[in-house]
């Protein structure tokens, strides 16, 4: 898979995946890189940490530093706004899956049906 394809399409998937886990429980960077890798997303720290900071600046995540094994670790969890954003994204994802994977376009379609005499 090309880097361009990944950047264009999958950045949103990765953000949604991160938000999903942050809604369920506090997350931290290395843990999320491992989780994303399990799903085929090779996301390094130079991509993930700016993404976490963007989600935090947008109000979807909050962070809290803790000392674990003598090292400081930053945990992120979803805010109420982040939880709502995930629910909204899930609704749109369901609609997209229905249309794209099941070839079931919404009504009305993007293109109106031809008139009966055409």
C-alpha cells in the first residue's frame, strides 16, 4: 500500500481508532502504536504524538502524566465531546459501509432516476 494512499484515506481511520480506545479506557502512545500495528497501520511516534496533541487541542482528549516504572507516561482519555464525536463518526461510518461495501446507495441517490419517457 502506498504512503500516499495511507495518508489520504487512513489518517481518519487511525484517529477514529485512537478515539475508540480512549473512550473505552486511558491510552498511551506506545500502546496505541502496537494496537494500530496489529491492524496493519504502521504509525510511528512522529505521526501518532502530533495526532494525539491535535485530538487534545480539539477537545476530544485530555491527558494526565503518571510515573510508571520510574518514567513519566502520558495517558489520554476521551472527553464527553470526544465520546460524542466518536458516536457521530460511527453513524457516518455505518452509512458509508452500507453504501460502499453493500452497494446500497442512499435515497435520494446522488443522481436522480431518469424520467419515464427518457
